[in-house]
C-alpha cells in the first residue's frame, strides 16, 4: 500500500522530512527512497551508504557447517554464518567475506563471480540452479543482516525513549509482483516497540520478503490522527509440515517455515544460542582438556574443604519458567532479560535464560535432572570452589567428522553430596554459554569422579 495516498500534502511533507532526517542518522537513505513512502517510484540509481550495524552483524558470525538449511534455524543465524550444504570451514570463511563485501556494495554480480570462483576452487556440488542459489544466499543474508542492524538501532535506549512506536512497512525496499496478503494486511500497523507480536512477525517473514520497519514518535502518531498504537492482530497459527525434513510445526499465518523469529534478537541482546552438552558415554571419557597446565588437588581434599550449599533444591513438577527464574534471580536477570555479571576472576559473562534453551529455542532444563537444582547452579557459578580454563575438543553433531578446539571455563562446586558444573565455551569467533548441570552416575546419584575428570587445564581461581 502506498503511504503517500493516505495523508495530506502537509502531513506527507512532514513525514518525509522526519524520515529523511532519521534515515540520514541510520545510513539508510537509499532504502528510504527505494520504498518507505513511495514504493512505486523506487530510485534504483541512488547511491547506498554502508550500514555499520549490518556489517557488524555479519562480521561477528561464526561459520557453521551444514548439510541442509534446516540444520540451522531461527536464532542460530544470529551467531552462525551458514551456506546450506557447505561443510568446509575454509570455504565458509570465504563465503562470509564475500557476503560482508556484498553488504557494503549490494553488488550481486560481484558476489555471483565469487560464488563461481568458490564452487570451482572447492569442487562444491550444490543443489538447485546457479541463479536461484546465488539469489537465495545473497538476498537472505542481505535482508536478515539489514533487519538485525535495524533492530539494534531501534532498541537503542535513547531511540526507544524518543521513538517508542514501531511501524510495519510492506514493500520497504521493493514492490513484489505477487504480494502476500497477510503482509499487505500488516502494512502501516503501529505497535509499541516491546509488543510480543514482534517476536514472530519482525520482518523478513519469508523467503524474499521485502517488508521493513520504522520507528515513530508521539508527534508522528498525532499527525496521523492517532491517540495511541494499534491493537496487535490476532495470531492465527496453522500446522505446517516441511517436506524435506518431515518436521511438523505450528506457524503464524503469513510467516514462512523457519522465519517465525526476530532476526538479530540474540545478537542485539548480547546472547548466544545454547549448545547444551549431552554427555553420552559418561563424564570421565568426555571433554578432557587437550592442554594440561595445572594438576588438580586430590578429589578427597576438594570434598574435605567443601562448604554446604545455601540454596535448596526445588520441588518437582513446577512450570519450566519457575526453575529458570530461580537460576536468574540471584543475578538480577529475568526471563527475556539478560544481565552482565562479573565472576570471581573479573571475567564478565551475560546471564540469561539461554543457558537452558536449545539452539531452536526449546527448553532443555529437564536434561540430567537440572530442573530442581537451578538455585544450586546459580550458587555454583557465583561461589565456586574452583574455576578452570583450558582447551577442549568439540564436534558438531551435524558434521561429526569436523573437530574444533575451543577454550572453555569450568566452574566447579561440590558439597560432598552434589557435584555441579557450569561451562562456558569460546569458539573461533564468539563465546557460547553451554549450560549448568549436575554430575550424576548411572544410578542417578552424585558422580564426583565425573566432576573430578573435568578439573583440568589451567586453574585460574580457587576458594581460599
């Protein structure tokens, strides 16, 4: 819908002035002129300025090998750079560099030449036609990285204070030949910046979706004749089965499979998707440090010096959110609210509910009896017996033949009956909060020997 047809010339002139002023601050004049107010009169020759937040988003990503695009979904893309079917890390690094340059220039022809060079260099056999594959890789990364950068700008505290209303814009960068009716229906919708509706409807909302967003002030709403934001549309969900994977999910109408998330949300909030270690085979044979510097004192000495936990286990059968909240509360964090916390060594870590979520966003708190011990996990992190740092090997479950060395921090705490461990890993380009969990043996009791196996590398802190 062309917004220019909705307002008088005076109101339209004011909107254009305000929007151009804001666009200049954001480095997005070309995007503005290409569609925000007059999508039917796009100026393709207008030079586009480099968008710093977009480049930052693409640069901080870590290459993730995948065999299919469904191997990396939702918030995983906030930290992982993925080209479906590429498992060679060197090739991924070169693709990422080409994509960063593409975000600076928006030159798909240069990216296409790089695509051809990389295919020949690495002998990559990909699915789909060449033109389709180039366009999909280029446009998907351009649109999601651009909107992730916009999200960071729009959530800036000063921006929220001055412009607390968000407006959905259909055809922000171009007018599709066959518009999605739901996206047309959301055009010009105005909601508060923190309305839950945005969690699954922040664009892009499907492949090649060109919808966008802008921020508005109280004055903007008054000039539109509004006394407040709109009411969020009713979310109608439908079952959808992905043919290739066979996975059936419930999707909001108008949102494509895999697009029901807010691009850049985890990155903007300083969070990372949780990997959640599943210790198959027992702790003693898993996760040993590759570099041993300090020798841990005997386990018996650690137990003898242990102090009882102040926190107590929680009852069984509570809602998952209650267990997570019990972990977050001692740090001053909350559900969907992360905080930066400094440990005993002065290292700063973000604390959030991501500690107990999988990469897909599902709760994983019940694994290894974590749930009832979440208050003790928080205490183990805040008041550990020891903190170890070292180098360990990690294999991606999707590409188990690829081994990556990571630096991890291990927070050890025991009271002779309960052994608790909190792990944070640092990979090639970003750090990752893995999770906290109790060490248990096959009978379900405390596995203090398993905990002892995790004491290796460099001892950076010990309780006096």
